[in-house]
C-alpha cells in the first residue's frame, strides 16, 4: 500500500517536469493563519472554520481557518505591540525578526479581515470587546483594499497588538507541485470575550464553530474537503478538552513540506511520517 495521497492524473507531468528541472516551482509566499478557539458549555472545545468559495484559485471549496499572505507593511516596526517580541516569535518559528513581526501582524490582520475578530486592545492588558458597527466595517474594508496598513488601522484607534494572546502551533509549506505555494505558520488563540466571529469574508461562503473532532471526522471522510495541514491540525486539537489546555501545550515547531512523487506510475503526495500518521488516523 502506497503511503501517500493520489493526485489527479494531470499532476503527473508536472511532477516529472519539476523532478527533471524542466519546470521551476514558484517560491512560496509567507503567510499566517489563526485557529480561533472557544469553550462551549454543551459541545466543549470548538474551532472557527470557513469554507472557501468555489471560485478561488487556491483550494476552492476547502474548509480552512482564517488567514492569508503577508503584506510588506505588516513589518512596520512602529506598530504598538504587547507580549512576546518578534525576536521570541522568530525563535519559535525559526524565522528572522522582521519576518516574525510580519507573520504575527498578518495573522491578526487577516483574522480581522475574515471574521471581524481583533486580537488587540486599548492597552497591553485589555482587548477590544466589540467590533460590530459601521466604523469597524469601514476599517476592515480599508484593510482589504490596502488603502490602510494594519499599523495605521491600529494607530487610528489607539490600539495595541496583543501577541501574548497567540501561541505557535505549526509550520506547513505548500508542495512544489502546486502552482500557488505558501509558507504558512499556524497560530492558535482564544476567542476574545465579548467579540463575535462573523461571516464577513467574500472568500468564504460558510462559517461555523465546530468541535475539532467532528470537523476532522468530516474532513477524513471527504465530506468536508480539506488540505492536509487543516486536517492534521484538527486531529491534533481534538486531543484537548479546553482552550486553556491548547494554549498550555508545549510545541516544537518543525516545517512540514509534503513531496510529490511518481509511485508505480501514478503521482502521489507524500507527507512527512509524523504528519502522515495524523492524516491517516481515524
């Protein structure tokens, strides 16, 4: 039995072209994603999940967490910041300090753009308790059309980015066989009290809070299409009972990059062994 995921037939030629050097794979774009978590009185630990619209160029119809690519302006050193420093985040994710700053800011910014959840507050010890209203939506739109940088958005509202609300979770790199590639760091964070995650992203047509175990089960059967990083992350989170347990978990972050290979005449995506175990379980 082949230890991998069979790719569509059209991928075989690309796998061969990349292996022979006839095609140079694109450089992956730095990106970040946050798994928002909450404790539900009846259903226990839940994660916020979105379904990407079918028209998206990358992973159409896939179930994902909020996130996206780094904006170069995310690296603005003047952004008000509370919590672990970019240097500390760089140590966690094996990134230099400028990139670490960009990743944290991109994670917080993209999550706000896609759910209106904002991990920032008036002080380093507080967090915004409500992001409903026209002013917040206008700010979100300005971030989306890039007329406002994330630093300018925070500065206009007198807000401090709360990096202490995040925890590092994983690091995944899109396989070389994909025409669009991302170098993505995964964070986890508790849903701020008073805020509500909402369906506001034009890149998603469905959102929901769901237990990691249920989402992983649906993803494992193919009912909910998922990329390997999403399914593996959900299966990892399913082992925890509460948000506090997740945030207290000790993680050694190692980069996972699935490799495309020709095996017995077919193209397969082969995951690193420890990630492959998570992907196949259940």
